[in-house]
């Protein structure tokens, strides 16, 4: 398989000027200089660089998947208001990529990530109709992925105690709220036409997608005693760099799966 290094760049031409006009002056709008990397121990700093680089890569993949979903919506002749809503998602993900990548650079530089470009979009059954492709992409991407990430990112935002990490997460959370809501607006439109076999297929797709996320919160246990994590890091530092305490994150994930993913899907007859 083709392997490439995750790397980002700007054209530095007029396209960049238009990009900044659309998304704002990211250099000036966020307090980059307020974060001092020398404040943190080297191991924690290295992990933060990896974490924020992974965040940038995940948002990069989501931008590609949002484009794939938009194509499917158009081919399925979804309502124009839904198409118009979804058309904004990819550019919002691009903004998230840039913010996370800049945070990694502020911490000392991005960590190396190798990937196969063919793997950054969903591999769908070619026999599916345009509407079935649209249904599956919306369920996987919005009803599971974005519906799950919004409460988790909101928890990280509330935990973030540094103005830079908090401002970045506030931007991402603001956008993710619409992405997760979109999935269930779409299902409201299509639910009357979903046959039992299609509901079962979408339930299987939702379960597969959720299983792919489990490693995010099913990592080794971490405990905090007197403000110090079991790994020896100050909880204050962990929060400044944009993380929640691990056990609180895992509990939030469990609640989110039930309340924001499983229950809303069940209301439209899709069982996880």
C-alpha cells in the first residue's frame, strides 16, 4: 500500500488570502504566544505533540469524509437545505486541522504520522444505491462519529485551563454541535422510507463505527492523587494542554454512547 507522511502546507499565494478572509486571521485570533512549552516536562510535552498531531490528522480525514458525504447527498437528491448545511462541514474541518496542527507546532513540532491516502474515506459496498450510500455515510460520520465527539470535546473544553487550548476547543465544539445534529435531521427526513433491512444494515454500520472509536477511552487506567496523575504528571498541566483526566473521560464516553448515540438511533428504529 502507498504510505505517505502526514504533512500540511499553504500555497502562499492569493488562495491563502482568500482562505484567511473566509476563516479569519488565525495568527491573530488565538493567543499562541501565551503558551510556554518550557513549562511542561519533556515526556508530557512529547505526548501532547503526538496528541495534537493526531487530532489534526483525524480532522483531516474527517474533511475528506465530509466531502464524500456531500457527494452522496447530492447523488441521492437529498433536500437542498440538508445539502446546504452539509456543504459547510468540510471547510470547518479544514479550520480544525489548521488549529490542531498549529497547536502541535507551538508545542515543538508535529509528530510523524504515516498513512495510506486510500484509507481516509469510507470504503462502501459498490452495489449500494446512491440513497443507501448517503444513509450509511450520514449514520457513520454524523450519527456516531460527530455525535460522539461533540460531548467528549465539550468535556475537554470545560477541563482546558489554558486560554490557548480552551479557545481552540471552543471553536471545534461550536462547529461539531451542528455536525452531530445534522445526522438526526437527515434521519428525520428519511425515516419513513427506511425498510427493516435497511435499518438493520445501518445498525451494523453504526456498531462497526463505534467499535473503531473504543480505543480512545479503553486505555489503561489513570488515577489522580493530590493533583498528580498515576503517570507522575500534574493534573494542572494535563488540563492546560487540553486533556480531561482519563477516568472522567472514560465515564463521559460511556454516558455519551448511551445518550447521544444509542438512544437517538433507537428512536428511529436503528439498534446498536
